[in-house]
C-alpha cells in the first residue's frame, strides 16, 4: 500500500465541493508505488478515486488528464478525471496536484496469482494495447507527454550508470550484456514504429470484469517510444508463469502466442519488430529492475518506511532479465 500524503476526511470533503460531491468515506488504496490514492465514497453511494500526484508537476498532471479524456473518446476504458465548473480537471490538495476520477468496475488479474490472467484476459489486453497505440497517433498531444514523463529517456540514460556502479560484478556484466545486445539488434532491425506508449501496463494497472477489460489505469509513465517496448513490458507481465514456484518469471508459450496474435489483429508488427522482440523483453525487464531499485533507494533516502508504502521486488525483475536474455541469445 502506498499512502505518502495523508489527508483528512474534512480536507477531502472541502476538495470535493468543487465537483458538487459530498464525501462520506475515504479509504487508502493498496497497490501503487508512485502516487497516493484513496477510494472515496459519496453520500449518493458513488465511488471515486482521489489521486495525489507525488512526483509529477501540475502541468503534467493536466496533460495526463486531457490524454485520458481523448483516449476515452476512442472507446478505451480509462478513468477521465472530473472537471469542475470551469472545465479544470487538476486541482491542488495538500500542496500537490490532485484529481478525482470515477472508480472503474472490476479487479486486477494478479491475485490469486495461480489462476490469472486467463487466456481471454491476455487476449483482451493485447487488443487494447494495440488500440491504444493507434488511437492518438495523429494527435499533437502525444508530443507534450514526452516532456512530462518522470522516467522518460533522460531517466533511462542516467539511471543505468547510477545503479551499475553499486552492483556486484555479476550484475554489472548482466547489464552490459543486455545493453550491448540491445544496441546491436536495434541497428540490425530499424523498422520499429514509434508512438505513445503506456510504459507500465502490468496486470495491476488493468481491471477486468470476468474476461472483459474494464479499466486501463495509471498512465503516469506514458511517453513516445518504440511501440515494441510497450509490447514487451505488457507481455512480460501478462505472459509469465507466475504460478510456477521453480521459475515464476519464465514465459508461458500459449499466452505469448495469444497475446501477439490479439495485438496483431489490430496492428500487425513489422518483421523487424518480431525479430527484435526477444531483446526488448530483456530490456523491458531491465527497465523495471532499475525502476524498483530506484524506488527503494528514493524511499530509503526520504525516510519512507511506513507499512503504507509498498515496494516491489527488484530481484524478481533481475531474474526475468536473465531468463529473457537467454531467449535473446538463442
Ligand atoms: N479509476 C480507478 N478505478 C478503480 N481502481 C483504481 C482506479 N485508479 C486506481 N485504482 C486502484 O488503485 C491502484 C493504484 O493506482 P495506480 O496504479 O494509479 O497507482 P500509482 O501509485 O500511481 O501507480 P504505480 O505504482 O503502478 O506507478 C490500482 O492498482 C487500482 O487497484
Ligand atoms: N509496474 C511497476 C511499478 C511502477 O509503476 C513494477 O512492477 O515495478
């Protein structure tokens, strides 16, 4: 659970007045590691999600809110933040940018880990990811998102060097091998279309009602990059054998094949993308290995040790890097 900013019911009731809502209950949300989120219930029984943005500045939260609105017009199941009477969707709470969005129905397919995600759920996310990639390809807003991302290209270029020097030799060698192979394959296979990517579409950022995808959540990592990177990030999480205690990060071949077929039903991948996929799976796992190490280090530096702060295991992602690199060099 991550609640970095604690707010009182009174403060949220004040905040909600601009939307003509009367809040009666407030419950911290277990899950995210970046922002503070609460489920909020109003007197008429409706439910909303209050998000307090911990890292990104006001203007960037406003771009994300507009992005949600535009994606919703393409039929994607996203939570569009409420606008006040003046049309403004982002406001200030506890000195930070904050928003109220409708609570979407459904639950995330990651608990219990043994049974899910199901094949139809994998298929649904493959389709939705491709629809998301194509939705705003001609929309100039996507270029604003490149400026607002906390963990965009600058972070990616810096973080490897910062973390690498503190790693044991074997881990440094792993990093070097993945990046050398990645650079080579990118040169050999240049036809990798770019566009808006979610960059964090894990199971816990999706909601389902049965087999139906009812929510795509948490676009705070969104940026313009290779669509293939997004495919790799989502495939790694949805198509791993989390139920296999011996090797929980290995790929489930049936799910991989269903996911790629579903995605390609909407947007066929280029032959270069298909050839480069294995190393992108390794680099995607590497991205989250670094991200988890970075989150742990920032939490430590800022003294965030409360039981309300969730950290995900970097070692799980490092094991995934090893597994995917094995596939990439075969
Ligand atoms: N609109 C919504 N409807 C329903 N549930 C939501 C909604 N927004 C957030 N949640 C719930 O809150 C959890 C945390 O939200 P979110 O993933 O946005 O947090 P975060 O800290 O910003 O993200 P992350 O750690 O993934 O970067 C989600 O996994 C989901 O369970
Ligand atoms: N999905 C990320 C959390 C950060 O957004 C992870 O599993 O590390």
